[in-house]
C-alpha cells in the first residue's frame, strides 16, 4: 500500500500472466509501438492517473495537459496517444462486465480532472491499493469480488467529488438520452427522425435540447459522432477506407469521402496519412472532429 500523498508505481502489473477483468499497468504499456507513432484504439475502459513529469496526452485528437495528479477517464473505443516520453502514469483498466450488478456509473467521471488536496490523496491511495491487489491476487478467483468493489469505490469517490448539487435542466436530460441512443445507433442511421421516434419525442425537442447544451443541432451532433468514429478507425487501424465507410452506413465510398471531407476538412486518405507522420517533440496535432459533448459534473477544465 502506498501512503496517502505518494503516487503509485507506474510499473505495477506490466507483467500480468493471467488475464483479469480488472488490472493496472504503466501508460507505456498501452502503446502500439515505443514511440506512439500512431494513436491506439482503446478496447477497455481506463482511468489514467499521471504520476510524474509533464506533457500532453492526445485523446480523440484533443490535446489534454497532464502533470502529477491529473486524472483522465478514457472510454473503450476512444483513441489515445502520448508522444511525451517524460510523462509517467498508472492506468487502471477494466472490462465492460467488471461493474455489472454494482450501483456505479463510470460515465459520471469527467474526462479530465486535475486532482488536489484530499481528493488527490484519496484517489492515489485507492489506485495504489488496487494496483497492489491486482498483482498480489491475480491468480486467486476469490479476489474478483475484492477488485470489483475497489474499482466501484474509486469510481464512486470520483463521482461524488464532482457533484455540485445542481439539478439538471430538462434539456440536459433529453440531451443525455439522445447521446446514449446515438452511441447505440450511429452506425445504422444519421436521421434525427429515427432518434426522435426511439425516444418518443419530436425532432424539434431534440434540436432544442442540443442547441441549449452544446450550441449545435441534433443533426450536427449525430454527424460529428459518425465522423469521430471514422477518424478513430482511420488513425488507429489499417482497415481499408471503403470498409470503414460501409461499416458506418455508407454504401458508396464516394459518399463517405464527401461526408468525411465536409465534416473534417480533409479527405479520408489525407487524414490517415497525416496521422502516420511522427510529431515534432512537444507538438500535438489540432483537433479536427468533435466528440458529442457529455453533460457530466466537472470540477475543473483543462487550460486552453
């Protein structure tokens, strides 16, 4: 156990011999290659706690500044890149089923958070203990319950620390419902009418909610989510461009190309080529597509 106020070792659990639904590892263990030449498509949910150094982590093509005490919430399916060798971090990683049956919402944790004071001490302590136990008990089936509850406590602490006591507006509730439905259906339809039918409301209601929360229409939100997924696959995989388009509901490659160019300002081929070039030291590419904004309590925001 690492005492409160001291960071957990970032090398913990890099040599796990048994696959578990919850484990910890160093940030470098996520890289597809030692230099992070291209982003990595994350296949499990993560918490990333920066433990040493300073630098930027690129999450879904957005640069997020990190230093000791910075916490990132990374969702399965996002793309992650950290071209800063001087930045160390401990990663808590879990499968989708790890929290089944537990009353906890991982999506209530903000994407970026600079911890401080008692919150920082508590999170460091719990991440440290989880890291120790995930290695110490990695071959003991009975330890599954321990790790699941440790993760749940960590996520609940982060959620409660961000609660402001304010009540969500009706527009925010509608917006969150739409975001969840878009996550389920963006590969199959980009029609606002389809989502309105599924949610039992009007197109006007969805558009009004999106404008109130993000300043963008429901149609823009849906198209941006499709463009984001295309960008993730173009940047982090070698999947053919035509196949990516088909997987997102475009029957013709030309239609996909026009859509992507309109949304990002680059053709799919140019976007992929740009992501395969190494970055100069300290440089981070500008964000080109926007993830649907999430309405979560966020104690602080990254400096711009």
